[in-house]
C-alpha cells in the first residue's frame, strides 16, 4: 500500500549530494553536508582524479579481451558507473597486475564525477599519507570525514599499504562507515582476501552488498595487441 503523503519522508534538499540516493533525510542526519566543503570536490584534483585518466581510462576506451572475468568486471563497472546500486554498493576488483582494475575504477569515478557527485579517488597509501599529514595541519578530521562520507569512494590498490596497526585502523574506520551506511565503494587490489585484515575482508566480501570479481587475465600492458577484439571499445556509456 502506498504511504500516505503526510507520512512520506521529505525530499533531500535540492542539489544536496544525497537527493539522488532516495533516502536523503535519513542519510543526511548521518552525514555533515556542507555545500562549501563538497564544492571542493568539483575540482578533479581535489577528488584525486588524475588528469590523464579523464581521456584514457573510460568505459568507451575499454577493449574487450574475450576473457570471462574481465567481461564480468566491465559489466559490473558499467552498472555502477550508471549509478545502478541494486546489485550492491561495493565493487571489489581483485586480480593480477595490468588487468585493468584501475582503468575500470577510474572510469566509474569519472562518470560519477561528471554527473555532479562528490567523488574521492585515492591510492590507498596516498590516502593514508594524506591522513597522516592531516595531523600536522589540523585537517585530519576533515580528510577522514570527506573520505567516509563522499558519494563515491574509490580505494585503488588496497593491500599495498604497510600493514601497520595505525593504517589498518584507518582503513577499517573508512570501510566500516561506508559498509554500515551502504555508501558506494570501489576497491581494487592485488592481494587475496585472506591477506587482508579479517574485519576488512569480511565486509568487502559481504554477499548482500558487495560484488567481488576475481579477475584472471594476463597483463594488458605487455600483451600483443592482436589478442584484443572490438578495438575502440564499447562507445555506450
Ligand atoms: N581491457 C582494457 N582496455 C583498454 N585498456 C586497458 C585494458 N586493460 C588494461 N588497460 C590499460 O592498461 C594499463 C594498465 O591497466 P591498469 O592500470 O588498470 O591495471 P591494474 O589492474 O590496475 O594493474 P595494477 O594491479 O598494477 O595496478 C592502463 O593504461 C589501462 O588503461
Ligand atoms: Mg591499478
């Protein structure tokens, strides 16, 4: 039975980062939306998006390689890039080097960014360095909050950071926040689930909210181009 109009939750404030999400007021209470703060993320550099990837690492520059796990990764990435969260709000792309994990993660991030969403794209070790630097100039809290609460977070190369208690606690705080609040997160990693901290691995592998794709492919960087099909990629977003 449809809810009576008077019982319906009010819309999120127009233009707020939460109005797309369909649960604005509830989510908004959990967050600290301050337009000034999010405006910074309209700059790709503030969002951590490398300029060179804007042209190069896109869905339409992806080349089909006729490898099932890569096809699966591409379709999951395309889904999330379009904002379809119905299969899960976490996407984990795991696999060996040079298989296009960062390419797909950046492609998702650019689609969200260009759609006006607040995005943070960060290599895991850079993110931790930034947080550490935040202690010096009193921006630690702000950095942590932006990372936890932005609309899309991409953690590139999870598992390459030095396995220190400090780092693990920060990664745990960020991932747990996004897990509890069902916020979109894309993770790329070279390491196996059992090499990650158990609390982090468990959340990333939760079947109710996470799509985990184990890529099995050779390094694209060193592959003979003739092995690729559909040169020019899928032009469809
Ligand atoms: N299927 C593909 N189509 C087009 N370009 C690709 C494809 N796969 C990889 N590339 C390109 O190959 C290079 C390496 O890919 P990428 O950096 O995404 O690999 P990765 O899986 O993140 O590797 P690493 O684990 O070392 O970080 C990038 O320039 C990327 O754009
Ligand atoms: Mg990578």
